[in-house]
C-alpha cells in the first residue's frame, strides 16, 4: 500500500491526525500533484481545520484534476468558504464550478446555501426547486413539476 492509500485508509478509520501528517508529507514532496493536494484539503476540512484546507483546495484546482475530482474540489472549496463566512468567495467558486460543470447538481445545491446566507432567499429556493423537479423520482412531486418549475422561475410573484 502506498502512502496516499494509507493516508486515506487512516482518514476512513478515524485516524485523522495520522492521515493529516501523511498527507502533509506527501503534499510537501509532491507540491504539483492535484489529487494529493485535494485529499490534504479534505482531511483538514474533516478535522474542522477549514482555514488550513483552503490553500490545498486552491492549489489542487490550479495543479489540475480529473473532471470527476475537479467537480468535488469546487464543491469543497465553495462550501469551506461558506463555513468560514466568506460568502462572496464561496459564490465565485460555485459560479466558476457551475460554468465548467453546469449539470453537476451538488454545485447548484451548495450554491443555494451560500445564496441563502447572503439573504438571496428567492434565488436560493429557486435553485433547490429546479434541482428537485429535474431529479426527483417521487411521483407525487413529479405530478406538480410544472407548477414547481413555474414558481422556481417566478419566486417574487
């Protein structure tokens, strides 16, 4: 098992500090490896060390990630900014992520939380209603999808 696998296993089994130490070593040795930087950010985040997580997420995005991981990096960075009360930065990150991955629902839903924090309640609810109507398998909700979609577009009426 390599160091990265070991660090991730330690994180999964609750050995957070051990995981963090291994990831910090790896990040220092591989400063341009987006995956390692992203995992380092996630471990810091999971430990409640959001301030420390931010630069790892930012560097991971800059270093380059496969699309599947990049989507999540935007979610994690935007969400971390929101937790830190940096709503403007959060909104910018979610908007950038949405421009790259317009169909990735987690970006939209987490963005709605930021919009809500910014007192943009109508916009926040609109995003959630759109996601709900476009993804639900609930037949009772689906029969009202046309009305809900209308409300999503006309929240202030």
